[in-house]
């Protein structure tokens, strides 16, 4: 894989600079806007270079969940008890193995203050808790479980606490007014109030270094014309993941190749490549968030089986965990088994993802008939359902630990929804960074003048994921990147 055009340019070769600022930021998504605000609040002159025609990035199109906890004002207002220690215990298990413990400590200890900072920036939150399964919240409440905290096996590790914080959305809900849209428009407006300058339609090409190896600027293009920007104090990379770079996906995350979801085409890995050209280290490049394209209100009411007719995951857990276990451990094979009464209840339940309320693929009177129509090995599904029903009559699930409120015997008529191949997602690996968002060389030392945050870095997730971690660590470590770049 050859990318000669990503190699750094010598500052001596730049005859004149088109732009100058204390801090120059590439990208204006969640990490970029947080970096811009952090730098500006620290007294820096800030310039943002955005590849598209306006800010927002993938964050503006997302569900807008920011993963925060430890006892935020919103948690307390909703009657939720939480501590940084419980938050760390859960996240270490849910995001591992291989979690960066220093980042996790800083993030959990600073989570309450980060929520206060978001509110101070003007992000609105409603004191309301949504306690149902879902990818997002279908009303204008602002707190939800977004990582399987209240589901087995995590519920046995630490007292469950909801930590998905969503900006309050106008009602009635529309896609344009989702929580991600509210979050990003609010933060972009705050950056504007602080005097942050933004140049749009600018594509980053290379980093610029001085004779000492310090990063002092960027070479970019706008409509094919070269544009240079000098950074007097630091450059922040906030350019997103590599989900739309085919070569990188085949090299690092082949199981998600050609399956991008919850991301944007501008996530082409460019920020990672230009930093690599300076010797930057990488981490967890095979880690991926995996969305599962079925409504959680249906999944919680049935049982999920793989291509061998066996259950493999708690159906009431975080749907991203279901997606990972389906793709990575069960060959992307999944079927939802659900009886008519439960199916009708699930279809009638409020949901933020009604487009994922799937129609049955097979409907039969008995499990034997369903097993045969699905083409599963004889006795595989019948034994699975027999075991499930034996304990479900008592409201328990000793095999996988689904919560009693979602456990009921599977009756007749019964259906199966074919969910094979219904996964997609985005990458979680990227540049190795310090807790202060310095980009680290392969030898572990900071590359002078270079910072990064968001999905171009390896943040909190090492393997697992919770909804809100991308916006959480992107905004948290993006803000730290801006502050440290401004004060270096």
C-alpha cells in the first residue's frame, strides 16, 4: 500500500502561508468542534479546516448519545446513583480487552465536569429517563441505557446505571432534528461565538514540519488549488475513521469491509496516514462497532439463534454487542424466533428505529415445522426452544441471564425473522494518543506539535463498544487536544 503523497512537507519549502492561527484543526465533527472550543476558551486564535461545505460530520447525523456518568446532574435529577468507580468497572469490561486504563481513569473521573461543560456550551438536556430497549430514545427524554449496563453479564460486575446522555430534541421528532443535530449545531454556534474561524471545502493533504521535526502546519487543497495553513502552536487531527478507505479496511478490519454504517464517506483514514508518515503508532485497528439491523423492542421479546439453531447472546442487551457477537463469533448468521403475541407487542412498542421492525420470514404452528422450513439441523432449534421454555415458565433464563421482564415461553403460532448479514458499522482503531491527546510516535514519545482526537485515534474502545463512546471520547479528548495545543 503506497501513499507517497501523505509524506510531510518541509516548512522551508512553503514560500507563503495562506492562513495562520495558533491552533489549526483538521475536521469539524465532534472532536474538531470540541478542540476548537477548548483552544478558544484557552485564549488561542483558532482555525478549522473542514473538508465538506459545513461542520457536523458523522456526529450531526448520529443518534447524539454522549456516554457520561459518575453522577452527572442529569443522572441525579432522574434518581440515578452512579460513581466514577462503577463507571470504570463497567467500561473496562464492556470496552475491552486491552482498554487504555490511563484514558479510562481520566475520562471517568472527568465525566461529571465534561457534562457540565456541555451544558455550559448550551447543549439542552431534559430531566427524563427512557428505560426501554432501543438504539436511541423515541421521545425527548435525555437519559438511557446505551451499553448493556443493566444486562448480563455486566449487571453482575457493578450496579447498573444509565449513562447515555442525549440532547433534548424538538417534538415531534424528525431526522433533521435528532439529538446529534442538536448537539452539533449548538457546539458549532458556541465555537462561532468564541471567534473560531472556519474554512470549508478544504481537503487535508500533508503535514508540514520544521527543521526540528515539529508539526507547524498543513498543506491542503480547495477545488484542486493548494492552500497552506500555519499553526503557531499546534495542529489537531479530527478527521474521522477509515471506514471508507478500502485498502485500509482490507488490511485492518476485513470483516467489516464494504459494510460501513453510522459513518460518512469523508472518513477515509487520511488523518491516520499523514500521521503515520511521521512515525505515529497505531492501536486496535481491527476493533469495530457493529450495528445490528433489527429493532431492539422485537429482539428483547424473542430469542436470537445462530446458523446452528443455538442461542448466543442475551437478547435484551445493548444491540451493538449483539452485532459484534453475530458478526465476529457467529459468521454473521442470526435468526430471531418470536411468537405472534410477542411480535405484536414489539411492533406496537414505541421505538426510535421503526424502520428496523422486520416482517417474519417464516411462520409456522410448531417449532418442529419452523426448524424444517428454516433448514436448520434436525432437533437443533427444538432443543433450544425446549430449554428456553422450560425455565421461561418460571420467568428465568439461567443459560444467558436475560432479565425476567423479557422472559416468556415461546408459544404458537411462531415466526422466524431472517437476520443473516444484517450488520454494519465503523472502525474504532487509529492513532495512539496520550491522555492529553498528543499523537505518539512508535517509540512512545509525543510527536511535537501534533494532536488528535475522535475516530482517527484509538480512544476508549479496544474491542467492545457502547453507544455514546465515540461522541464521548471524541468531545472529551478533543477538548483536551485543543486546550493542550493552545497552551503548549
